[in-house]
C-alpha cells in the first residue's frame, strides 16, 4: 500500500511539473518571439532570440507528448480502470511521442525528419478524433460518468492538440520571413510576413494557455 501511495504521489508531482513547464515554457516562447519580430533590433539580436524561441519551444512540446500518459496512469490510481491493451498503449505513448518530437527537431531538414513530421501531423489529427470518440463512447456506456472532470480534461486535451495543429498551419509566413532575414537580412516584406504569421498564431497560443490553466483547475477541484 505504501508503494502505491508513493507511486501515486510521484505521478501527481510529475503531472504538476508538466503543467508548470508547459504553461511557463509556452509563455517564454511567446515572449521571445516578440524579439524575433522586433524590427528595431539588430539582425544578430533577432537571430539569437530565434534560437531561444525555437529551443524553448521544445519544453511545451515534450509536456504535451507526456501528458496523456501521466494522466492515464493517474486515472488508474483514482479508480478508473483501463483494459490491459489501453494501459499498455497509454504507458508506451508518452516515451514514443517524446522521441518523435525530439527527432523531428534534431533531424529537421533531413528526409527522415520530414517524413516523421508528416506522420506526426497525421497522428495528431487521429488523436483529436480518437479522444473525442473515446470520451463520447465511455460517457455513453457509463465508465466516465462518475468522473465528469476527467472527461472534460480529455476533451480539453484534444482541443489543445487542435490549437497546436492550427499554429503549425498559421506559422509558415513567419518562417518564410525569418529565412529571408537569416539568409540576407530583413526586408519590409520579410518583417511583415513574420509579424503576420505570429499574429495569426496568437489566438491559438492564448487558447492553449487558457486550456492548460482550466485543465489544471479541474484536476485540483475535481467537480461533479
């Protein structure tokens, strides 16, 4: 029993850390992006800001990849039982997804990195649909009804994946503008692309912050 209590405590602590580094890291990414788009700064300063921006962005990406695994294990501790195949899949998901996210970053520009990124995008679309369908099914059939807050957290998580997906769709102008600045220096056109691209991402960034904060609150209060 003591081992179970200790394990539960450890996973709760990891869960808290994931929320902290996800929200805090994302805020740092957004703040550093303002220096990348700041036309009053030198090219070197903006390039340095971009390095901070792109590397700091890995923190929330890792946190998202691990969150479902840690949350799934915690659900077991509160009495929500998964079939064995689901438990195995949930436990394996986090480490594999982190490896995918890290490898895409480390092998960016390579054929393997591009292929992995394509499959990662497809997987995220699948996860959005699968989580919503799973919540609907397990709510209708009964297992989730004693845990409405858990159902809400899962739906929010699917929404967070969606927001991240939308950021990927909206950010290309920013990347295009940055490449011009990095290669030959900023132009009014490249600066505008960067500003427009980041501006298009901003609503989804704010929604992610709100979603992560609400999800953490639900986990603490466990309403219903």
